[in-house]
């Protein structure tokens, strides 16, 4: 059921790779709620993924941009305003990648060039996106900017490796830029800390199935799905959440505040 929550709003959605991507599901929900947007992803993802299929479905365009390249981002905001015919009300940063994780490097044997790449792609890029938005004067007052995080920013999940540091950077950038954008334009900036989700980025973490099942067992509501996450993002883009900013919002079925669950006790009891 649609509520027209985003009627008249314009935005940019980063990170739709295939139909499992959280950004893909979000694009479909945003369209359903009346929002207009352009899609973007790294040039390499254009070749690997199916983003053009999504663009056809959403009757929109794709603007390639590497989120670590400032000039790409300036071009993205400038072109988006031309295509959408005005300034931007919402931005979704749904980007994550660690070369160390992808190549199976042990946490005690990290390649530091790759570590910096992880931080740049998955954390610093959030700052770059907002700086480009500010420099191009792209944001409307009372706009909303959301990035996706994971609880490994606060608690250790060994296989998450250097992505844990990247998520800590991401959440910190949300607070610092949230202050700045709030003062300047009443734009709010938040991160949503999502349950493990079966996507390309998620399943790239070794031991993902165990992560997923453990979190599901520990959460009184079970894991939040990508569709549930898309719904939450829509609410965060809507005028119903105008005073929420600089927060890391847990979207995890209760995982983060559960000490132990009956299911986990049953599993480990002899
Ligand atoms: N899947 C999970 O378990 C889970 C849990 C919590 C948070 N998240 C976060 O959700 C977000 C979306 O991931 P997903 O799970 O939908 O997986 P996904 O693989 O579908 O999306 C990740 C996206 O990042 C894009 N990307 C990588 N490098 C880029 C660059 N240089 N410039 C622009 N885009 C780039 C990829 O092309 C891809 O579209 C990520 O931030 C991820 O860390 C995922």
C-alpha cells in the first residue's frame, strides 16, 4: 500500500547493483511513494550489475559515479538537478566494499593500501558525497540524507575485518556533517544500522550464513529484510521524521539490545 509519502520529492540513490541490493528495493519503494530520483553506481558496476534494468522500471536515468572521485560526484549532483528539474530532497548512500575482505586477507595480515581503499569507499565517500552536495548547492531545505551501516561499528564481529573501521568512520561523518548541514539548511543526516541481509556485499563476508542465522536467532523480531529496510529509508526521507538527525538508527529486529535469546540458550544447552 502506498501513502504518497514522497510526492514531489527528488533524490539520488547510490548502490543498486542487482535485485537483492538494499538500494534496488529502496528505489522501487521510493517510486511507489511518489518520489523521483536518478540512480548511480560505480562505472565498474554498470558492466557487472543490472542497474539499467532498474532504471527502465523506474523510468529514470543512471549517472555513473565512483563515490571516491570528487569530480564524479560534482558532475552527479549537477546533472541530477538538470534531469530532475530542481534541487535534491533525499540521498541514499548504500555503498560498501573491502578489498581485504573480498580477497580473504586475515585481519592480522591486512594490505594497508587496501585498508585505505576500504575506508575511502565505505566511509570517507559519505563525506565526499555531502561535500559535493554542499559545493553544488544541490540540497533543498529540510532534505534527508541516509547511509547504511552495520553494528560491527560498535561491537566486534571478527570476519567483518576492516569494514568495521569503515562503518565507524561512516557513522562519525553522519554526526559531524549532520551538525553542519542541520545548521546550514535544516538537512538531516542519519545512518541506519541494518541486520545481516543476503546481498552481494553481505554474502561476501566469510561465515555470512552463521552471522545471519545467529542474528536471526538473537533478534526477538528476527532479522530485518531488505524490503523492511527500504520501508524505513522511505520514512526517513519523508516529512514524518523532520527532527531526527545525527543518529545511528538500529534496524535490526531488536538484536542490538538483546543479551541472549531462548533460541540461543536452547542451541548451546546440553
Ligand atoms: N548486506 C548486509 O548484510 C548489510 C548489513 C548492514 C549494512 N549493509 C550495508 O548496506 C549497503 C548496501 O549494501 P548491500 O548489502 O545492498 O550490497 P550490494 O553489494 O548490493 O551494494 C553495495 C554497492 O556498493 C557499490 N559500490 C562499491 N564501490 C563503489 C564505489 N567506489 N562507488 C560507488 N558505488 C560503489 C556497489 O557497486 C554496490 O552497488 C552497504 O553500505 C553495506 O555495507 C549491508
